[in-house]
C-alpha cells in the first residue's frame, strides 16, 4: 500500500558550476531580493522545468494533431478559427466550428 502525500520528499543535492561573473550576479540579486542564492537557484530550476514540460506537452499535442490530420484530413480553416475566437473574445458562448475535409 502506498504512503499518503504527507511523507517527506527525498532531497538530492546537485552541483552547478557557474563562472565568477554569473556567481557574483546571482549573489547580488539574492541580496537585493533578500533571498539566498540557493532559493534563487531552486526557483530558477523549478520555473525552467515547468516551462519545458509545458513546451513538451504542446509539442506532443501538435504531433498528435498532425497525425490525426494526416489520417483523416479533418480540419478547420484559419478563417473559421479566427471567426470562432473573435466570437469568444466578444463574450459569446459559441461552439467551435465542425471539422471538415
């Protein structure tokens, strides 16, 4: 049986080699933000990983959509898409256009 979410996460140290200029910039930024360099590095890595995961999900979705289009030929045109999005932007709750060949 798996343990509940209340368990502590394992922490694994990681070394990052920075040139002197980047290290000094990081330290100056940490001081101005009243944070530690450790906190800034963790935050930077977390934001980078999140952004890259989102990018990867978008890439996978695009490849799946392209594969679906190649198999079926179903699509909506840019004009149809623009018109639908314009309606949504104006606050109208309209259904998306129907895909066609």
